[in-house]
């Protein structure tokens, strides 16, 4: 076991070394007031790209805005002290890098460790608590950071627009080499001609195939923006996407109603990834929640974690805002119970951060807009211990294992290991298909090994699905 670990580490180390010739340290305030950035965890590090640094001083040029920043997780650190866990990966002065002020894009890497950036929009005005950052569209291209540190880009072929959808929600399903982009707003470059994109783009990062499916069944003529979209690998036979919150932008007034209609967090949509093989658009299920519902919000950050006994998922969300409120709180959605529990409430309301699960049980929060703290005093990097429900300043590499917090397990009749006695939503599952999605984690001890061996069927072989086409082809 030790040997295997060591070797994986060596490989990752080597591949990163070849990418990061630059290795310049990045100022501690890199994440201060940053919003719209995207992150990905690869090996023992988080890689961040893009976003708008401090929209209050929108005009300020910030030299790191088109480079990849690496946050090292290979050792424990205290961000406010002398450790310097942040370094630059790509050079600052390369041609064909993604454009600066790219917000709400996505960063991902493929099976041979190459980074790609896709989607989002270019920030065109500053954000405040009452106004959204407005964006103009970015070209429909994938930007790729080669191992020799140079960026190159290639169009995503045969998608209708010249421009990528703005405000799309993205999530990776790494076991299946897939990245999903849900909805978004299309523009031809003119602010008066916006359209909702009631579709989901699915990219296969290994085969470079792209498929576009309709989401009209659950989101007719609308686009869901600012919502939480998570990937839960053990649901169904190939994992599921979980969607909630955010706002709905409508076809008829997408140009004038820039906030859209806030969507209450008491309804959760679940997408069965395996259903893409047997249906044209895949299957979405809908389920209502129990427990006190968090207030409406968008741009909430989220992570998911499995109970130690692998029978329950917990989705933690933190902060976010609506047209009237900014939040400072942490909530947990337990699945399959679909029960909400609030586990933290504070007074430093903030939104626009991004989160990742790090170590064994820490929710890492990067960036976000918080009107109460100055950059000099707060690095905008914080960690929340998801077992002990406490904010921390230190990243702990070899932390204790995750245990289900009592506040959560009490509600669902479980223990620190999981073992919840309540195995379904309070009013019952709203459809038998959804109930079946959870068979996997109910009998997960037997099935988890088998699950890992399941590989997604090549769509080309399925034949019923005519939408895919090549990307990266010039
Ligand atoms: C930045 O602000 C200055 C002064 O307010 C203005 O003259 C300049 O055009 C602005 N630059 C950009 C790129 O907006
Ligand atoms: C990455 O994978 C692609 C497709 O599988 C292959 O063509 C390419 O050569 C690989 N690149 C490297 C650096 O291994
Ligand atoms: C940024 O927003 C603030 C508040 O809405 C406004 O006063 C300021 O003029 C804006 N600045 C720019 C450069 O748009
Ligand atoms: C870096 O690699 C890419 C693709 O592998 C190649 O097109 C490019 O010319 C290389 N750049 C340099 C400076 O070697
Ligand atoms: C966008 O489309 C509208 C309507 O087709 C057209 O009038 C406008 O000129 C287009 N704008 C751009 C920048 O292409
Ligand atoms: C936009 O249209 C939707 C659907 O018709 C409606 O519910 C919403 O109130 C409209 N927004 C505004 C600001 O009128």
C-alpha cells in the first residue's frame, strides 16, 4: 500500500514539475475579494484560474489574472504565517492564454494531466451587493495549457453559437472523463440579444466528444444560473448530478431581468448519468426536502462528502446571496433523507467564494466578497472543519477521518459513522426511479468495488445519440 502511494506521488510530482517552470510565489491576497474564479483539485494541490479580483477596483490591472495559481496541499500550513503555499504555474506573458477577467469559467484536466479552461464570460462591469457583475461572451474555445507551459486554444465544433454560454454551471465526473455544463445565457456579442440556453453540454475529456442534451423537461425555456451543481459518484450505476438553488432566467425577459427568479432550496433535481446511454436527453428526478430550508441564494459554494460507512452523502453549502440578502452560514443536505440541517451561522456575510474538500474533513473556502474584512487582515482563505463545525486557519494534511457531526446525524437517526436509520425522504421518494438511484449507497459495501470497474459506454457505440462531435479539432 505504501509503495503504491509513493509511486502515485512520484508521478504527480514529475508531471507537475514539468508544468511549473515558473514557480513564482503568489501574494497572499490573491484570493482577496476574488469572485468568479474556478478551481480544480489535482493530486496534492488546488489549481485556480480566472475570476475578478476585487470588483470594487475593477479598473485595477492584476498581473496574475491569466495564469494558473497552485495552492499546495502536500504539507500542512497556516495561511497567515510564513508558509507560502501558493505559486504560479503558467507564465504571465504567453500568447493565446484565456482572456483576462474571465469569470465563471471552468478548469479541468484530462487523463494525461493536461489542464483545460472552457466557458464563462468576460466581466464588463463591477459587482456590488445590489448589482451583478455583467459579462460579455467569450469565444467557444477550449484553452489548453501544454506541459511546456504554453497555452493553445481550439474551437468547440458544431455547437450553435460562436460564443460559449455565459453563467453556465459546470461540474466534473472524473471517473468517467466527463465535464457537464448546465444551461447558461447565449449572446452574439450584443447586450440586447441574449437567449437562454436550455441545454446541457457534456464533454468527454478522453475521447474529445461533445454531446448536447436538452434540459427542457425540467427547465423549460429557462436557464438555471448561480445554482449548486454537484457530482455524487455512488448514486445510480454511474453517478448523479445534484442541482438546487440559484435563480431561473426566463426566455421572455432574460435581457431585462438580470437576477432572474430565485429558486427555493426545498426542491432538489437529480440527474442520472447512466440514463444518457438509453435516453436522448437523460433523466432528471425531482425531490422535495425536509427540515428548515436555507434562504434563497445564488453563488453558494458547495462540497459533498460520503459517510465513513459509505451509506450517506452530505452536501455542505456556505454563504451566497440573493437580491435582498447576503448570508454567512453553513448548511448540510443529507441524502437519501433530503434533509436540511443548519450547522453554522455567523455575521460576516459573503458570497462568490469557491470551495473544495481538502485533507480528510476540511471545507476550503477561497475568495469571495465580504464587505467587512480588509485584504491586509484576511487572506480570504479559510477552512471549516466539517466534523467539528468550526472555522480554522490551518490546513491539516493528515487530519483525523471525517465523522458525521452530531447535529446532522441526530436528525437522520444515524451515528458518527453514518448508519442512518432513516433511509428515505420524510414524505417518501417522489419517484421509484429516484429511490433506485440510492440502492448503490444502501448496499455500498458490496457494490463499491464493482462500481469502480464500470466504465461509461462510448456514446459512439450506443448509436441512438447523434449529437456528439469532435472538439480540439482545428
Ligand atoms: C480606468 O479608470 C480611469 C480613471 O477613472 C479611466 O480613465 C480609464 O479609462 C479606465 N480604464 C479602463 C480600462 O476602464
Ligand atoms: C494525451 O492524450 C491524447 C489522447 O489520448 C494524446 O493524443 C496525447 O498525445 C496525450 N498527450 C500526452 C502529453 O501524453
Ligand atoms: C462600481 O460600482 C460602484 C457601486 O455600484 C459604482 O459607484 C462605481 O462607479 C462602479 N465602478 C465602475 C468602474 O464601474
Ligand atoms: C508547446 O507544446 C505545444 C503542443 O504540444 C506546441 O504546439 C508548442 O509549439 C510548444 N511550444 C514551445 C515553446 O515549445
Ligand atoms: C446580434 O443579433 C442581432 C439580431 O440578429 C443583430 O441585430 C446584431 O447586430 C447582432 N450583434 C452582433 C454583435 O453580432
Ligand atoms: C420575467 O419573466 C418571468 C416568467 O414570465 C416572470 O416570472 C418574472 O417575474 C419576470 N421578471 C420580471 C422582472 O418581470
